[in-house]
């Protein structure tokens, strides 16, 4: 009897350790126009897994804003949730951000879109992921990038836009003032200082401001044939409420519109309740399209 109990306990421990095995996390990189793009690849243990690309926001980096109550970035937190569902993730620093090559003042939408498109090509080369089961999550400006990557490639099976920039001109007129946006069109290669509402300054060159008027995220998403999840908050202080509906109206196909009383950071400075609800809804929508 004792040996049977021991055998049973051993089997239970084996099953438990297999079910909750820690995912593999490693730093990876690829090149775009001779510059290095750095990312964090998280893969669950086992067979090749579906993969979701995570695109960070304006002035951010791949781990994203730290959640005070958890001590990890929102995208690190998201990657953990994805791995727990058997889904791999790649979160990247766009060029000119984080650990990737370049300097932030040289940031442009077109450059970040190129980095996102190259990320699609990069993950297709990995043995640890399923090249035909790719999704995207883009937050804020990363949502603008995600709309273009999805629409231009039509590779992702499913795309999630969190508090995404639908109208760059409206967003940056509000965030920076119309006068600052207009001044940016005359700065040339001299970076313009941009005092941010959050108590710090960023610097950008003219190329960024020229693309504010010409970049049309809703037109990009209109070309996308995959499934679309859109989340927005009624208390968003950075991206005006209503942009999510613009994406929904532009897109044809399966979609879900998630609206809550949340700020641009999903209320994480209070707790993770709203973020967890949004993540749960995002994953529930994405999983069937990723074969999970």
C-alpha cells in the first residue's frame, strides 16, 4: 500500500511540475535596415506554440509601464498570462527605443511599422512557434503600428488594439497642443523638446510630425481580414474615447469592442482588476483563432 501511495504522489508531482513548468524566456534580435531590433521571446514548454507580438506605446519600451502592485511591466505581465495559456510571445523595442539601435528623436511611424512587419518575418523562422498561428497586441501608439502591420500583411489571425491611436492628429493636438505639432513641422533635424503631461520631456525630429498628418490607422485596419479585438477606456487621458469605435466601424469581420471606465494604463495604479478583466477578454477572443 505504501509503495502505491508513493507512486501516486510521485505521479501527481510529475503532472503538477509538467502543467506548471516555467516558460523559457530569452533575449533575441533581428535587423531592419542594418539596425538591431531587440526583443524578449517567451515560449511555453512543449510543442511549437502560437505566438503573439506585443507592440509598445509612445515613448515606451518592450516591458512597458511597471504595475506598482506587481513589480513588473504590463507587457511582461501579459506575456506571463499568454504563456500560461500555451501561447508564446515576442515583445520588441522598436528601433530608437529601449535596447534597440538608434535614438528616440529619430522615431517615425513608418520606421516602427517596418519593425513590426520584420517581426512577423522573424518569428516565422523560429522552431519554437507556429508560423501560421500569429496574433498581435498593440497598446496606444503600438496599436497604430499593429493596425498597419495587420492591414498590410494580413498575416495575423487575430489582432488586439488596446487604447490605440485611431487619429494621430487629434491625439497629438490634445497631448502636445496644436502649436507644438505645428512647430514640429519646421524643426528639421533639430529635435524639438516636448514636455509631456506626466512630468518629463521627449524630443522628436520633423520626420515624426510629418507622418502625423499622413498616417491613417483606420484605413490600415480596413484592409485587415482577420479577427479584431478593440479595448478602450472612457477615462483615457491620452487617447480620446471614441477611437475604438472608429476602428470597429472601419473593420469588416469578426470583432469585439471592450469598453470600461479605465484610464490609458487600465487603472493599474489602483490595482490589476481592470487589466485582468481586459486580459481575460482579450485571451478568450484570441485563443480560438490561434488554435488554443
